[in-house]
C-alpha cells in the first residue's frame, strides 16, 4: 500500500480543526452556563423561599399531580433551609408565606428547620398565614405581616361530610368488613359511633395541645396566653402583634430592611 503523505496531512488538519471547534463549543457552553448562573443568582446573599398553598409533608401528597401548584412540601422547604444554612454566601433566610395551613406535622417540620438555622430567619406573612402555616412561621426569629393579613388560627380539625343519609336515599347500604374496631373509622359512608368520636377527639386534643405548646415555646409566650386565643379563629395583623404572635407590621420591603440591619449589607434575594 502506497503511503499518501499529502492526504494524511489533510486528514490531520481536519481533525485538529474539529478538535479546536469542539473546544470552542464546550468552552463557550461552560462560559454561557456560568454567565447565566451569575445572572440568575446576581451574587445574591439572602435565600428567598416560598410557602404557598396547602402545607403538606411530601410533594404531590394525595397522588393528584394537578394539586401540586397549590401545595408546598415541608420536605422541600427543609432541604432549602439546610442548603442555605450550609452556603457561606447566604447571610439570611427569608420565608414568604401565603397559606391557609394543612398538615400539622409538616408545619412543625418547617418550624424545626428554621429553628435549627444559624442564620437570621425572617417570615413575611402575605395575605394569609394560618393554622399549620403559622406553626411553620413560628420557627423564624422574626415574623412580619401586613396589618390586614389573616393570621394565626390555632386549632386542629378532622371534620368530614357524612354521606349516610344520602346513601339511604339512593338505596345504598354500607357493609363494614374490617378486622379491628376502629379500622374503618371516619369513613363518610358509615355512621360514626360514640367510641369512634371519642377516639378521634382524643387525638385532635393531643395535636391541638402540641400546637399550643410549640407556639408558646417558639414565640416565648406562656401556654396559658396561647391557650386563651387558641379557639380556631384567625385574626388580623394588629391584633396578632398585640398578642405577641408576630413581631412587626410591615411589607416585604420592611422585611428586607430588617434583614439588611441584621447582616450589615444590602439585600439581594436569591430567586
């Protein structure tokens, strides 16, 4: 086989040019990625987290993907708090809340995560911050709300619609086939017995007392003072401030100014 030096040189040049082009593309991609990342973070120094919609423990709780836009998972918020706390460039954590509540365990989990943070933690309560969402908020070192915000609502419920009479009208009969006295307790198609009602109320009272106790601890209030307002009703910002349940009446700008005073530099929220 005859060796073609000219052809070999041509192939070599093509390969070199190809490698150079690939290096430019890769380098450009890395540079663009870095640039976009810098544009997105903007050298931000405050983690901006959102608790919007119902508070659940895991995302897509209940198995209906269409509901995820109206839910916030405690698991996700806790991980975001932990990541922000571990990031030296993050100086404080802001949690913006607009939620009617939800799962008490999820609310307590978020509160605990906020309490574990070593950085300033601030909650801005927007239109609504009630029930389990308020429980979550109490873990922050400072709570700011509008004078017109709907707040607090300390209480626990497990109410449901009893369909027994409707079933009778439709000619339907519920047949209970369970092993265990309380296994189908709370089924809306079955009548609630006195024993089942007592059982449910017992657990609701336990959860309610846990809620009261944790609010008292987190807000440095007496259990008696929290119990006095723990009737399941909500209140507006001015009343909540008077009762020591929030720390300041203000807007998101007031929240940022408070953080600025704590960290000693201008606030740039990480979006």
